[in-house]
């Protein structure tokens, strides 16, 4: 399930001119690209894009037609927009929310996009046309109908308008996406999205498909820790070994290394020792891999019961 991004329509109601809007849209697209590196995203808007305004009197379609570069940016936006089932109201209704029963306000103005992000546990995204939207959180006032009575409350909504603001929500965004993966088939099909720094031997895929379900969640979390380690916590200039983001990553003992040696197609089929391993509980679950410093990746060879307790194929 993609991460839902709800366009804050209030950020499209400024009096900015075409040049300022163009600058804001460049930052907007850069933010979308940053979010896409974490997981699949779907952009939800209050109205269809061609009729949408980016500023008062300045239509989205006018921006698209302004430059060839904007047409390229439009294609990216359109690809993300197509992943959302209709406009904002349709997304809410599809999720079982009745938009007529709750209203959201920001600084006294009705805020449909921010409100939808609150209801759907998603994130609001704004055009950075003014400093007003330069924040990672937005306050929202909520007015809703509860058992024939009107109740009011306040809350905060995740938000970004630039890549730097989005970065505050990276861990949450990655966890949200990973939580939607509930079996090994989904894990493998979503691999390029969530684990681009983790390579796999063909046998690893077979092991993963045969993995005992009791280890699935632990395996998913361990893979996420390895991805974070390889992508963000490995400085070869400082040390040949990464700063492990999981406390249970260790090298195998010399006496057991023959149990974690496998032919590696990356080495023309020659055997390689995959001595680094992470542990999975309950029981003695293991994931074996080796470092590939020339590509700043980890290469995974085995996942399952501890070698020596079950025969490897």
C-alpha cells in the first residue's frame, strides 16, 4: 500500500506570480522524489489536476505548458496521482470515512487536504510559496459529529513542503510502508522499493518463500535495519565495517564458517563466505550475508533456521 500524500490546497491559494509558483513547484517535485526513495507514494488532490489552481488565477495546466522541463515534472506528478483512487473525497469514502461528519481547520480556514491526511494517517504536502508552510507539522482544529453532538479537538498532522522537512518523517514513512507487507511474496515484489541496497543470491529467495511464518516480522525488521545500515551508516573512509543499526549483527565464528559458504554468481560461481549474520527470534533464526564495499551493498545468501540445526540445500 503506497504512502498517501494529500496536497494542502491552502498552499495553492496565494497571490504568487508564475515565476514564484515555478520555483515552488520545482521544490515540490524534489520533495516527491525524496519521498519516492523511501517507498511507493500516491498523491491525492482535492480536484483533478488540469482544473486545479497553483495560485489564484494560475492553473496547473498553465504551469505545465510554460516550459519543457515542467512537462517532465508533470509526468512524474501524474504517475503519482494515478496511484490514488480518485480525488480526495473518493479516497476518504473508499476508506470508510464520511467527509460530511468531520471538518478540519488550519488557522481558521477549512483545510480539506490537511484534514484528509489526519483521517488517513498520511501526510500533507504543500507548495512552498511562503515561509508559512516551512514546517514538518501543522496544527489542525477538528469539528466532528459524535452521537448527534458536535465535538471539537486539536491535533497535529505530518507535513512537508521541502525535502529537508520530509526527512523528519523518514523513519515513520518507511515503517508505514513496511507494515503493509504481510507475507514473503509482498516482501519480494516490493524489494526494489524498500531494500535497494540489499542484493540476493537466488537461493535466498527460495529460503525466504519457505521461511517459517513465526520469523516473518523479525525478518522484515532485520531487513529494514540492514537497508538503513548500508544506505546511511556506512563510511568506508572511517571504517571497513558499517555502524550496525541492529544490535544482533555479528560475524560467524571461525569454526562454523564452513556452514555459511555458498556459490556466488557474482564471483562466477566460486564459493564465498557469508559470515555476517543477524538473529531472528523466537528460536534460532538466522540471516547470513556478506559486505560488498565496492557497491556499498550487502549480499544476502541464507535465511532460516540456524545452520547446523537444519540441513542446508
